[in-house]
C-alpha cells in the first residue's frame, strides 16, 4: 500500500508518518503545499520508503496530480489518502479528488460541515466500493471505540461515559490547526444521552472524573461527537452515554469558557 499523507510535514502529519514507518511496511508519501519542506522532512526520516510530493488542498489540480501518481512509475500511485492537515474550507475538493482517484480516505479533523459533505457523497463512496473513515483521532475517534470494546466484554451495558483531559499548555507550536479548532466550536454541541433520550445540544452536563495521581479529579464538560449517536440503537440496554472533556491549561480552559459563554448567549437569543 502507498499512503499519501496530506499535510505530511505538519505537527500531526510528522507523528503519523513516523508511526506508519515504524509499524508498517508501506510506502509513505509526504505531501504539502511546499515541496522543499516535504523533502526536508523525508531527508530527516532516513527511510527509503518515504518520498516527497507537492499537494495543496486548496489547489485541485495539484491534489489530483499527487493522487494520480508520477508517471511512468505507477508503483508510486497512492491507494490511501490520510488527511492530517486542516482542510475544512476545502473538504469538497479533497473528497472529490479521492473519489476520482479511487483511493480510500481517512481524516482526523473535527467538523460538522465536513460530515454534511461526506454524507452527501455517501452513495458515490459506496458505489465505488471505497472506505472513507472520518474523525479518526483521539477525540473524536476513541470515545465510541472504547465503549464498543467495553460492551463486547459485557453481557449488558446500561451506562457508558468516557472522558478526556486536554492540556496543550504553551509548548505546542501555533499552526493553522488552532484556527481550525476555534472555527469548529461554532458548531459545538454538548448533548448527552441521559435517561434514555438525547438532551438539548446547548445544555451542557458536568461530571467529575478521576484521571489518576498525576492529574487528579477534574470537572468535565459534555461534548458531543457524531460517532456516539448510533450507540443507543446498537446497545438497546444503554440508558446513559456521553463524552466529557476536562481542560488543563490556559488554552483549553479558555476555549471551554468561551464555548460555554457563546452557547448560553445563543440560547438566550
């Protein structure tokens, strides 16, 4: 398999590239809008399975060319597109390019707008027999997977609550992903499945979770992900299910407070 990582030399892309090279035998194609930066990262990797290519999510022609491969070496034609860069404003372009190239797709971004576009192309994805996986990160991504794993070990499951602790502090470099995260909160929803029904999207729930000795007990605020929606139907015994987030740093706490304030203002209007 040849895996093309869009945004391969970004913060997330670098981690994914190193992990894939360490854990698989696949060829990894590092791409981004700047070919020199992609090549510089490839040189750092010191792995013959890594190669560089130029591709810009905002430039449809460059993205299509990258996914078609470099002729006449068809061995470098990607069969899998991994989106590791903020592409919310170019979701339609990226998805259509993947469909035209006939490659499978995975992204790690949180975006309600992206989900709408993917759902609009669902029939075409199925007709082309392709696998499109979205929001496959830490959160969203893990909460529903953890609940489904736990449910497979139990005879019956009635309540399932997962929680995350976000502490970016000041060490994480500023990237376009921070801007994308702020934009995503425009559609932020807080509902949980409680007492057999979903609460309002603007009504937050608070739970206290113990994250262990190093972090301790934290108040966590509810955060809805689309992956949770189908769980009550999948497990009819479920009466309560949700995901909760705790902040651990000025950025995470500030985002939480801004979101809560914005939702409250929106509710009163």
